[in-house]
């Protein structure tokens, strides 16, 4: 069963959708104050998770989606070979649980990478309200569609790419996420270990460490603990868009002719 965490503290007025600074990300555009108030009624008081605390376990029955207010969370999916992969990351404004709607169960174990707070929306009550508020259903559908598009794009960008290209693409994606949320795209805190990043990108932990060290030597970025400072966007973008493949030698020409 999903873990309930602990309820956040504070007055109701301070925790509702109307007062939340992430309102523009979580709540559909164009809702009236009365409609937003109805949404407030089905949202549980914020749940607080401490670092490494579990929100929901893999295969637990699906019953709710969660809007991330603060912090960062990850999803780990255990495979039949006893291997565990990091399959999703969530930042403030993201919705957790969209990938569980069709399955009827959570596809991975979701835990906090740092202290986090989330709003819980029981899905049966959400669906009932969405019948009265079409914008709410459309907002969820767009969220699912955007997530699928980003996952397919990420898969395309990562297949057959070098470690340098994968890591550059990943860091720029995180940068873009923070920018959409009103934070600095150049300086952000990413509470992921080298092992987590490697699992997410299909790289060994040692490869991630070496690549980050190389980036710092080239003055592409600076890393201090979990703090990342992107110094050269243009070069990172060129790295991220490169295929990493060597150019093929023209047919019918010798090595000396190619030179």
C-alpha cells in the first residue's frame, strides 16, 4: 500500500491550491476561484516525506496521484533479474502516478531524494470532479501526453550516444525543468548520487564520475556536492546533440587517400 507519510502543518489557507506558488503548473489555466476551491476540497493536506522515505511501493494498488510541492523524488523499478533501475524523476510541479492509471498499480517504488512535500489527490474523487470540470481532465491528459513525448525524446537522444552526450542532454533537461518552474537554469541543486544518475542514463557510476570530472576540466560546469553550476550552455548543447558516432570511411578509398 502507498505510504501516507506525515501531514504537513499550518493553516488550511496556507496549503490550498489558490495560495500555492506552483499553482500555474498543477492547476489548469482558466479555472474560476469557485472551481479551484472545489479542487481544494479533494486535495489532502500536504504530505511530508523525509529523505529516503517511501511514498508508494512497486505493485501497490493505484489509488491517488500526487503533486510535488517541494523536493525531488525518484522511482526505482525492480526487474525480474533482481536488477533495479531508476525509471523516473520528479521535481516541484510534477505529477506522480500518471504512469499507474492504466496499470491499476504503481510501476515502481517512489521515494524522496530529500525532504519533500506533496499534495495527494484520490483518483476516484478527482475523476468525479473532472466530470464537472472538463478543463481538469484535459489538464491531466496534457500532462500524460507531455510526459510520454519527453520520455520518447529522451530515449531517442540517449540511444547509441556516448556518455558525454547522454550526461550533457540530461543536465540540460534538468536545467530546462528548473527554468520552467521559475528557478535559475544555470545553478540548481540535484540531490542524485552518481549511482542514481548512472542508473537513469544506463551508465556505470565510475563513467558518470569521470565524465563530470572531464566537464569541469573543460570548464563546462562546476559541481560542488549536489550543487551544479552550468558554465557553457553552447558547448553543452553541442555535446547533447552529437551522436557520438565516428564518421564512416568512404568506400573504395585507401587509408592514405582518406588522409
